[in-house]
C-alpha cells in the first residue's frame, strides 16, 4: 500500500487484537507544508478498560515467559523488519514537515534505538527472566541469613503518551526498554502526526513478531483510559508541561501510586567558552551547532538550544555569524530536495510559536529573522506552517524572566552575554532544570567549572571542542546508552540510559532468607548456599548438564620461597615485598616476603583446571579479583570453585558460566576471591 498516494483515510487504533476506526469520522490532520488533509483521527467507541486488561492478561504473561535474550532477539527482528520498510515511512514523514535529514533522526534514529537495545540487552543482561541488583547483603555472621535485590517486570501495561515532534523515535525509544523489560505497551501518539506512528505500528503488527497485545495503539484521545491504571502500570508522557502536570495529578495516577515519567518543556542552553572567541575552531563549531539545533526539525526538538550563552565580548561577532548562517537556510516543502528546513507541524503550532516569540520580546530584541513573513522556495505560504529562524538577543539576562521561562517550540533561540564562568553556570540554571546543556571550549579548567556547575540541573551535558568536532553526536541527540530526561522544568523524568531505562519497567525487591533460598529464587549461587562437590569435575559437564551449586574442592599446594623467586624472575615482577625480607617487614601490611597475587591466581588455575579437551571452551576473564590475606612461603592453598551463574546464548552453541572462586590457606582463611568467567559448550561433543 502506498500510503502517501492514497486518499486521506481514517486512522485506526489497534486494540484487543483488532484494527478499529473510531465511531466518528474524526478530526482532519493536515500536511504541514500544503494544508492538504492527510488523515482523519478519532478514537471514540474504544473500550479503554478492556484495552488495558487485554495488554495485562494476554501480552504480559507471554512477554514474561521470554528471557531477556529472547526479548532482545525479538527487538532485533522487529528493528530489521522495520528497517526494510523504512522508505515507506520516509515518504509519509514528509507530510509532518520533516526534511529527509529530520526524518533520518526520527525513523532511522527510532529503529536504531530498537536495534541498540537488542544488542545491549544480549550483551549486558543475563539470559534469565529476573535480574539481580547489587551484591549479596550479609545479615548474619554465621552465614545463615542474607539478602539480595531482584528486579522483576511489572505486571501491568506501560501507557506511552507521546509528543508530535518525533512520531517514530518517540514511540520506539520508549517501546525498546519496555518490551525488553517484559512489559506490554499502549502507544498514544500526538494526534497531529499520528498517521506516521499508525503506519509504523501497522508494519510492526504485520510482522507477527510481537506477542499478541504486546503493543496496542490508540489513534486519537485516550478517553477514560487513565481512570483504569493501577499500581502495576506505568505512564510516560512527553509534551507540554501543562498537560504533563494534569496527567501526573490524575486521581488514579496519584491514588494508585502509578509510576509516571514526564518529559516536558526544556530551555536547553549552550555556552560558548571564554577561550572560544572568533577565529578559534570552537567558535566556528558553536555557530554551526546553534544554527543546526535551531533549524533541524524546524527547532521542534525537546533538546534544541533555546538559550545561547556567550562571553559579552564575543556576542556581536556571534550574532553576526549566526545571522549570516541562518539567513542561508533554505525553507520550503521538505518534499523538495533543495529544502533544508521544513515547516512547523501545524498552523496552530506556528501561531503558538509566534505568541511565544512575543513573550520573549519582553526581555529580548530580534536580531535575525522575520517571524511574520516566511521566505520559502516551495510549499504554500498561507496554508503551510512555515516560520523563518528567529534569533533574539537579551542584553540583561539577570533581570529577564521570559527568556528563562518561555519555550518557543520552533526555530527560535536567544543569545545572552556573560562575563565569568560562574555567571555562565548561573544563567544555565535559570532554566530551572533542562534535558541537556553544552559547552564549547578547549580549556579543561573552564569545562570542569561549567560542567560541574551545570550537572545537577541537567540530564546530559556535552562538551564540544576541536578534538571531537568530527565524531561528536551533537548537543541535540539523545542516545540509547545515555540518560535522556532532566530535573525540574524538564519534567523530572529519565528515559533510555541503556539498561537503566529497562529497570524503570521493573520492580526492585529486597529478598531476605537463607543463602540456599536466595540461590533458588535468584537462579544465582550465593556464598554459603548448599553446593554439590565430589562428583565428576564440573569442567567435564556441558551447559545442559551443569547446575548452579556444582562445586569442585581441589587438592592443596604449598607455596615455597623458590616458587616466589621463580615467578619474580620469570615475569620480571621483583617488587620488594616479594624479594626483600627486611623491606617487606617494614611494610604495614606484610609480615615478611609474600607471594605475588598473580602467582596465587596462577596456582589456583593450576589446581582447578581439568586439562583435557571438553565442554569448557575458554576462560575469558575474571571479575572482582581481590587479594584478602597475604600468602607467605610455607602457606598451603586450596581452591573452592562453584558454578554461580549459567547463561546459555540464544543464538550460539555455547554459553557463559560464572564460577565463584575462593582460594583459602591452611587455616581456612580466604586469601583471594574472584569470579572466573568461562565459555562452555551446550552439549558434550
Ligand atoms: P500536549 O501536551 O498538548 O500533548 C502531548 C501529548 O499528550 C499528545 O499525545 C496529546 O494528544 C496528549 N494529551 C493532551 N491532552 C491529554 C489528555 N487530557 N489526556 C491524555 N493525553 C493528552 O503537547 P503538544 O504536542 O500539543 O505540544 C504543545 C507544546 O508542548 C509545544 O508547543 C511545546 O512547547 C511542548 N512540547 C514539548 C516537548 C518536549 O519534549 N519538551 C515535546 C513536544 C511538545 P493529542 O495530540 O491527541 O492532544
């Protein structure tokens, strides 16, 4: 189906396993450049309580049955399937006012986020259904009582209420961590650009990759849906602070302590360093970055630079350079390939932005760009939502209010002067909390002062300079592995951040009990839990045969002075504590010459390794290595090696096994402790 070429159609919602049009014809959604109707939207007649129940009852259990790696594989398959269809999304995206470059951020950026979560999930999460969080907390000296935190998926539905500016990325950046956590979602896109979200969801459902009800879509109002959310559900919101606050204070959200994540207005700032005057590479980079942030997506990005904070001495040069660059921006219908900036998403949005510019004029003057008469090369100046980039200058930002309070959600920024690093920090903080700030400087001391000053008020801070000029991902790009969200005015929420984002959809529970009970519950062996030793060497067992708690207690080996000297001369590590009795005695930690820590680890391997070819394929590292007690010549070492975690890989013939390794001396005192990491074949060859 070529969606763009077809007549305006009624968008459908995907609820309870069916595509359903609203009971009424609905509100027309217009092409941002031409004003022509693209689609009609209405969700009346949907039973929202049943939609929630369907997600909870049908999809929740199906998703929770999958392991993290299986969910990651699902995301990967979904991402690849969407990637194959992306030209269809690009074609429709033009109607939202997005240029090809804008759509790349939304479409490739959104699908890329799915794929990134797929790969991080497989690499960073175990192949289990439950996560452990942090170490075991010992609660009894005799080892009979301990605790561990676990994270398990919430059993409700994540309701994602999204903004109009990123109809694809806005959905996928929230869906990726939600589905990886094992929670189903209901997506509610902003009406204005919902036709693109609807198409992407349609293609997702067509693939059949998701469990039924894993993703449902509401095209139009969410009606009474929020009346039915409960403490196992999550609501996330991106949009205006006014709507966000209203939803956050919804009686069911408050009454049932529903997790609510909000991403709202953000008056992001970018600071030009005191060292970065005209003629420096940082000055040129700054001009480029501010102009790009103002014009990409026509400034309709929650991360766009709204406040440009520059040394007073360089403000004139900056305004001139920015004015010149912005003046060259080619504005028009994004279907025209010469166009570099498209219209705003709708005429209402343009009216709104013009009003906000009027608010800003209380404190600032326009120094570049006419907000009233767009200079376009294509599109319809009357019915298209075009707006020139508008640069303002506020000479007295200390006395100003509007420039720190009003978000004109379009190609609009205000330059303001500062004299010291402290002042620059103070101005950024007047935004009362933002998603992102940046500083362009080649002076590490200035970067330290400004970044540490700004950090508590921002979710992300970017430092730009000549070194990262070509590789920097830029001020305005949230990345899957980095936190996206900010305190205060920005909503106080946090999204993405790699696996941090997944945990927002899970409940953290402290589980207390005996070590054996904790091992059974978490699927990870913990110290002092029951173990089985004495049978076949665990390195002879395949992944299918191995169980957590399988243990090897080795023979013993006495460390001699000759061993220490041999190791020292062989490796070249002749540190005095191993070689010089007097000097070693003078050291507060030792009572004479001691064995090298790495000698202990090497002897331990010699004790526990089973040498013949077998299911253990490789030792790929150790974690958390600690030398706890010095080993002196004459001490006798024994190793206890216990299978702690087993992670079969979904797409390979092997998996990872983590072994708890304890090396003790003749008195039973632990001298070294660490995890040994091995790859083990799934079956015996
Ligand atoms: P809104 O806050 O009006 O809408 C955001 C989302 O909330 C949309 O999906 C909208 O749906 C939905 N919504 C609105 N009212 C309700 C309700 N009562 N119950 C449930 N859902 C609701 O923001 P807009 O998208 O209209 O943008 C307005 C302004 O918000 C922009 O001009 C900009 O200043 C700011 N904004 C900020 C963003 C940021 O990340 N910082 C991102 C986008 C906007 P529907 O579209 O169907 O009304």
